[in-house]
C-alpha cells in the first residue's frame, strides 16, 4: 500500500498531461484509501476499548489533523519556490520510509476468513454514483440547476446509490454491511466526519480563492496566511486527547463543531478590502482550534462499541466519510458560490472582486449551517460516555465506601 502511494505520487509529479495527472491521482487515491483504514484497524486490534485506545486514537486524530493543516502551508511554499509537481514528489520519501519501517515495527496480521470475496457490484455502483453526483454539482454552475443534463446526472447518481443499498442488503459479503449503522454513535460520528471533511475542504478552497483573487495574495502569502489555522489545529489536536478524557467524546466534539461554526460565521463578513490581522487571523485561530477539537473525538466515536471483526469496515468507513464529505462538499459549495457570484454580478453594477466576495460569503453561510447541524446530530445521537477522570474518581469513592462499611 505504501509502495502504491509512493509510486503514484511520483507519477503524479511526472504527469505530462491533464489526462495522465487525473489517472495517476486516481491511483494515488487508491493507495491512500488502502492505507488509512489499515492504520486505524491496527490501532483497534492492538489496544483494548477504553482509555488506552482513546489515547492511541487521539494521537492518530492529532496526526491526521496536524498533517492536513500543515499541508496547506507547505503546499504554498513548494508551489512558489519549486513547482506544483513537488506537492507530489514530497510524498515519495515519506512512502519509502513507511516501506522500510513497516516490516520492522508492525507484525503481520490476516483476517481469519474461510471465504474471501470482493463485492465488485457494490464497489462499482457506489463509486459511479458518487462520481456522477460530484460531476452533476460541478456542471450545475454552467448548465443550471434545473437543466435537463443536471437533473439527468443527479437522477442517475441517485439510482446508482439506491442500487448500492439494494446490493449490500442482498450480498453474502457486502462491501459495507448496513447492520453497522445500528450503532447510533457510529452513524453520528460518520455524519459528523462527512461534515468536517466538507467544511475543511470547502473553507480552504473558498478562502484561498478569496485571498488570491480578491486580496491578490501570492501563493506563498496565501500559504503563510493559513499558518495561523494550521498551527492552531496542530496545538489543539494534541490537547484534545486530554480534553476528551475530561469532558467525554460527545461534549468535546460538540464544542469543536460549535467553535468552528462561530469561526466560519464570522468569516461570512469578509470584506472586499479585508485586512489579514483584523478580518482573517482571529477567525483562523478559532477555526483551527475547532477543527483540532473535532478530529480526535470523532475518530474515537467512530470505533466506539465496534466488534473486532468489523474493525476494518469501521476504519474504512470513517475515512471514506471524510473523503466523500470533502469531495461532495467542495463541489456543492463551489457551485453555490459560483451561482451566487453570477447572480450578484447580473443584479448589481459591481467590480469582479465584490461579486466574488459575495459568492464566497454565501458559501461560508452554507458551511456555518452544516457545522450547526453536525453539532445538533452529535448532541442527539452520540452516546454519552463518562469521562475517564470522573470514572476513576467514582471508582475510588466506591472503594472507600466499601472499606468504611
């Protein structure tokens, strides 16, 4: 898996056309899709549910959140001072290091299954359905939301997704056993992760366009501008482990989503002549803190109460939720922002910057609503677990009472 990811990253950097880059990116995505669930599954099987696993998952969530945030900063530097291809080349030494270290640090493990079967119809239907959905949302900006082509693509996407559900219900070895959604906490965690992915991808996309096309920042300046967000994610992701231990998964995740919502809501007011340290910096810091507080508890919640036999499924599902949320979110929000920009330009005599700014604000309003919906789902569905510190204190109190009796 590491070899596939490293090799595909190298090919992406060497791509000679748009078509070859798309093909190699698909291959890279396959490598990443195999790596992430495997890493989570290892943590699940090595550590028992409870304090130890929460600590391990907290470190994993902190690393994921930190890596995603730092990538935004490093990407701008590499693009400006080297070239775009280096955002792919930088993955190669990381992949090689993983190839060399994995046999030394990890033990081989295999699922003890009498029969192995890959659910090809399920994989094909859901992949095609989601691809058509993203394509339909992208085309809607040019063809219109009510055009025949857009409605046909959305209809075909819906049909394929329904077909996937039907296939999974009848399959002997389903790609995604639907029984796993009987766990309210797991279901809520995956919805929350999809929302986090949608907001993270879309917010970075919209605000990158804002600082470059409205404020006219260079690639390096854009990367530096997001350093406040990145550093805040890094710091808070690492602190989130202790906060989860104090407050519990549900409370920490809710606080993280609401904090992110406050940040994005404030960014809906970004002006055409915005000043970085007044209009962006404080909300980048707050937004990074909210994201950092969300990554760790949502990862823990996604594996809470899951049987060992379902570890791989649950691990793959939470990573898929983030990627699907990001892909669909960025397609939908960018389409909404583009439509809002065009409508504003048609209705007002305004500069290009003002029209773009209005579109970005509209997209950020949508993201604010998503985060608030995620917080509501978390409060409603995530199981309330007693924080470790409180549980230990009460256990000690019971011991004292028993001895006194």
